[in-house]
């Protein structure tokens, strides 16, 4: 792994737990209940490690189920088309990793329909300003996120039709939706990776019903495998070693890659405890450079093949500016972008993923292609920093208590509003 210096407590486990990445993961228990904190592991493979390796097969299963005529994915496709034909909006919503999944879902559906009536919204904000018509699609891995369920409930009450992409039709969120697209397999780490790719896979099936051109499950799985090659993992390890000791990280992206950029920031903060921030590609160059220095790392994600030359030109400018300041730089790029970016612009290296076949829509190719690369980079960063990413710091009392305090305040406010 590129000579990574793991603290002794986080060295690779000598007796690795047997895990079959091709076998389906279990779903929620019966009766339905939220997950408990993941079991502790003293080193790699973490639960997150295994989830990343399982994703190609998981995505293939989700895409295959969704391709069936009469599936819930087909029903959601019909509802999307119906809403657009009526001139009504399609709003995709979620929180945390699922918010980034919602951004991705909106991107995929927008490309499939060619409609500007599709966008994403953060769930809390949507719950306060629900649309009176159209379709609201919630994304919630377990189906229990308070703000997302509030957004679904408010949207239904305002007059919109509702749908949800979630792991089980038995979840609380499913009870608030007219259409439920089940992904069935439950992430075993709280540093969600399966929770990010599952809605992307579901949206891929929905888009196939809309366009009439369904993507082969194997093509979807291969896009994820591109970020899991030995070379990609070695490069992720080298980049992680170079970035692990920095004060903070900035992530830049454009087009469909913006969902991945937001997700990388969240993964790095919750999984590796490294402060990070997302910037749109152009936004980075308008004032934000003033607060950067040699202790600020920069990662660019560039895999969206649409308008590639224009995006690559601006990326070259951003990386050149970062080089002048002395920022360590890295990138997750498709091979097409790799050819357009001089090697000396990414001082700590880059992870290069292969180009998907032309029949795979650009948004799907980008979002699936970058997923395992950004997740592996996070897992390697966590390892280099001596951190178990699975519990997202909630194995430490004050962080668990902080989450409990936020939930308790929210529950008290809800009880007050109901009384």
C-alpha cells in the first residue's frame, strides 16, 4: 500500500474476517429497526473497507432488479415523466450522504429527461418550503432520517406526490411515500459508502425506463471496479500518505462530479476527521485562495465527459494557482481528463479511472466511476491518520453525546409543535 505508515493499532488485521464481496448484504431486521453502532475493528479491513469492495456486485443487483418491467423503478420513471409533462417540478431530497445521493439522482434524471424541472434540495429546507405540486423523491438509506421524513410529510400535505429510494419498504420513510424503490442491502459501516451508491444505481434503472435504453448491470458494476484496481488503490494510498498530516482539505468539482465532490468532503470529515470543504470549480478562484497555504490540500474530481475540454482548461488554471501558493494537490480523474492535465499539476498524484462505454450516460459514468475512488481515498486517509472510520467518531463519548443532544432538541421541538 505504497509504504503507508500505519499506527500499530491500525495495522492490517493479521486474521482478516472472512467476507465475500459478491454475496448480498442483509437488510434491516424484522420488525424494522435502525442500525446499531458498527462492531469495533482494530485495523483494516474495517467494515467500510468491505463495503467498498462489495459495491460493484450490489450495484449490479440493484440495476438488474430495477430493469424489470413493472418494477418500482419503472413506476418512479412514469411518475417523473408525468410530472414533467404537466410542467410540475421533480425535487430530490436527502440529508448527509443521502443528500449527495439526491444530488446525483437529480443529475441522472435531468440527463435522462433533458428537463430543467428537476433539481435537488436539502431536506430540512424543503420541509419548511414544500412544493404544492409535482413529485418529491426522498433519498434515505435506512429510511429513518428525521428531516427527510419531515420533507416527505410536508410535501405530501402540500399536494405533491411522494416517492422514496431506501433500503426497505418497512422503514418509516416508506410509509410517507406513494412509490418506494427498495435497494434491499444495508450498509454495515456508519461511514456510508453503500448508502451513496445505492440511490445512484436505483436512479440508473429509473433513467433506463425513461429513455428506453437500459444499462447492462455489468456495465454499472464495471464502472465501480475501475476505482478498485490495484493501481487505483496504490495511488490512493500514496495520496493519502501525502495529505494525512495537513490542516484541511479543499475539494473542487464541476458538472455531475459536484455530487462526488460534496460526498468526498463528508467522507473525509466523518471518516478521517480531517477538516474539509467543497468548492465549485470556478468559485474556488474567486476569493477563497486568500485563506489557503502549504497546509491546505486540494483534490479535484473530474470524470464528467460532457464539455470536457472547457472543464479541463479551468481545472488547469485552478491547479496552477494552487501550485504557486504551494498547496499539495491531487485528483480523481477519468482517463480522458488525465490526458488533458499535465502530470506536474497534481503534486501528490492522481487516481485514474477508465472511460465507460459510450452507451452509459455521462452522469452515470461519472458518478459510478468516481465513487469507489473517493471512498478508497477516504479509507486510506483514515488509516494513515490512525482512525477507524466506521463509527464516525461516535465511539467517543462527547461526539455520541453531541449527536444525542441534537436529536433530543429536535424531538422536544417536534413535541412542542404537536401540543
